[in-house]
C-alpha cells in the first residue's frame, strides 16, 4: 500500500459529510486506503462512517478507540494502516483532490524526508484565521533541528511510516483531548532529532472549516501556550535535547510581548509536564 489517510473524529457525525465528500473526490493512481478512527463518539459517527465505507471505491477501515485523546486515536489508526506513507487530516477539513498525489511526490523527491506538512486554508472567511497556514513559500527543515510550534500543523501532515515507527508513534500525553496540545510538533521534532529531514510543501492543500470566531480563540491560545511549555520541557527532560529546549524558551520574551499571559500558561504547561515525567508518566 502506497499511502494511508487517517482521519480521527469524535462526536461530529453531523459535520462529517463535507469531510467525507472531499475524501471521496481524491484522485490517486496508486494504492491507498482511508482509516477512520472513532475516538469514543456517542452520536451516529459509526453509522456515518459505515455508510461512507459501503459506497466508497477504495478501502475504508473503521477503528474504535474509546480512550480520549488525539494521539491515542492517531496511534490506533496507525496500528491498522498498511501504507508506507501515513497522511493525517482532521474531520473539519476538506482535502484537495490531488492531496495524495502531491504527498507521495514530495516523499519520492526526497528520500531523507521523514515528515511533510502542507498548506491549510481558511474555508470560511467569517471564521477567525487561527489554526491555518496559508503561506505559499516552501520550507525545508534539516535533520537534528528544533522545530517551533506552528512550523508544521497536524490538520495537514504526513510521515514516512519508518519515521513514525522510529519514534514509537504519537505521545499520548499530547494532543486535543489529552493533557497538552502540540502532538503534531512533538512528533515531527522527535523525527528531526532522530535524523529525519522535514518540509512544508504548499502544494499539499486542505481547507479548514473550524467554525471559530474571534470570541472563541482566547481559550485556544491559552491551550497552545500550555502545550508549548510542555513541549519545550519535554525536549529538556525526556528527549535530552537541551539546545533545542533553550531555543524554544529563548522565544518566550517575544511571545510575551505579543500576549503577556503566555508566561503564566507556558510555565504552567512546563510544570505539569515536569510533574508527570518525574512521577513516571508515560511520555514517548
């Protein structure tokens, strides 16, 4: 199997139609599959996925992961995926028809590439422009480097299977629904520290229909600050990468100038991760 597309979802049966219509419109000449991970939904998510699988012209696998957390869900999907490449998008995203073709091409051009993130467009112009990356400038991330949060984003992210296997998959402590956001940058940076290069390829595109308005984003930014503090502390304690951790913390004064409250939330995330780690928490 060339590539597996994993989509994790929880209690969004009513919103899945647009995502699944876009997936049905994917065009790829090689072998591929879709893995839908139901992260403990209590609505009609399972039935919606089953109906989609019945009419799909490509393999669709349903996975039930009752333990909450995006990393748990992604790891569950990874356990059944058979692709040499693993692509991820979110259940509120609409993939471009050539997403798989462009993703496979990006990895084929660069054998050293372990991960690649693509462009994320704001679908609804009335939504707040958060959790998107509309840059058209490609980027290359050399191996062994620190990756700042936001450099890659999980709504449009793919890995070489060998790179994910080398890091043991996603860290269950990280991700939406877990203790700390930032599961995407954590996984990519761990790949980097283990010798894999990365890239941002704006030709790989999804449209993000997140629905957040200006009044909704303050809590989102706090969560990102919290996750950032945990991520930088993990680099120091778990990944034994003090230079990378120092590069991350060196940007704190700049971030504080933009949002003074980030100091509190980053330190809170750092303290929580340190406590979890020193208490024997299961970080990868």
